[in-house]
C-alpha cells in the first residue's frame, strides 16, 4: 500500500483524534494499536502508535503497510 485513499486518511485521522484502535497488517502480521499521531519521517509517512495493553510505542510506516482498518 503506497498511499491511502482520502476516506482512509479521514478514518485514520479520526482514530488519532478519538484515540480509537486500528488494525494494521504488515508482512502477514496484524497489529492492534492506538495511533498517537501521523508524521513525516525523511519523506515517509509514519504512524506513531501505542499497544493498548502493554503501552509499548511502535512506529509503522504507511509504505510498508498492507492494510489499515479502524476498529469500531
């Protein structure tokens, strides 16, 4: 997934604002995280997230992600 659609960006931004969980699939692994912010890192879009149970921080790069879904 090189880019997200307009609707996917809106959903992701809402998840950041509302502190909603998102499911991210990357290389066959599903990550269930709470996004903290979206940012650019060296020209790459990144999602800074936190694991909801352990509190560990995680950075996911959008260009490495297979799919993103907001968990409702």
